[in-house]
C-alpha cells in the first residue's frame, strides 16, 4: 500500500504528520473564531434591539 521511501521515510512521514496537524489546527481555529464572531454579532444585535 505505502511506497518504499527508503532513507527518506522519516522525513516524508514527519512532513505528512506536520501538515495534518497544521490543517487540523487551522480548522479548529476557524471554527473557534467563527463561533466567537457569531456570539459577538448576536450580542450586538440584542443591544441594538433587533431580536430575530
């Protein structure tokens, strides 16, 4: 299934690992910031008297 990477196996696999970790971190950060912005927007709308 996995190709023979020879002496570069450690480097390639660690690069894949770092890439996956960074992608996961970006997704988590995006979701966290999106939720924070949504809460702030809802709070501002309540202060302005625009209840949905």
